[in-house]
């Protein structure tokens, strides 16, 4: 009986783990954002609230 319970727990954990892994990789909103994003260089000019909210200055591809 203990062996059956252990197998049930192991299989349940594996199923939950696979489900979470699939859920983490299937985020269409994040994928769309990364496809539409453009990378530019920036520089941290000030740290606000103890470093949790850095102020970053950058120039866009359009020069703004």
C-alpha cells in the first residue's frame, strides 16, 4: 500500500511538472512582445528607492 501511494505521488509530481513546463513556454503575449521589440543601448543615470527603480536614459532608433 505504501509503495502504491509513493508511485501515485511520483506520477502526480511528474504530471504537474510537465504541465508547468509547457505552460511556461507557451506564453503568446511574451513571444509577441519579444518579436516586436527593438534593442537599443541605455545607461542607468539614477537609482531610485534603494535601487529597485533605476532611471534609464536611451535614444530610440528614430533618434528620440
